[in-house]
């Protein structure tokens, strides 16, 4: 059984399918494990340095496991709350 962090919200429908919280649909979200710098630049307040920080972190540590890992990247931490609901880890 997978463990879920205390801060993670998961919504389950009556049919048992996982549902996305309100906001961007899964198709609209940016996958931070595969996004290029150019794709990341489409996020609000994202600049080249922040996009490079995400890609560099991913290259040096491997794929993201959770979205909140973005807070570990100094360039991204100031805008984390703005983008956390717009990105996904897949």
C-alpha cells in the first residue's frame, strides 16, 4: 500500500476514481518531470533562471516525487504557492 503524506489531499468519487482538486485539469497542468524550460516559462512569474533551476534540479537528483520538492529550489521557492496547483508529477 502506498503511503500518502499528511499534507496530501486525495479526493475519491463514489465510483472510486481519483479526482483532481478544483482548478486546472490534469491536461492543463505542467508535468515538472518532463517539461522543458520553454514549457515551464508558461507558468505565472516563471523566468529563465527559475525554469533552469527546475530542469537542473531534475537532472541532478532525478525525477520529482512530489510537487512540494519545488520548494527546495531557491529560485522557485518565492513563487511556489502561485504555481503548485498548476504543476503535476507524473
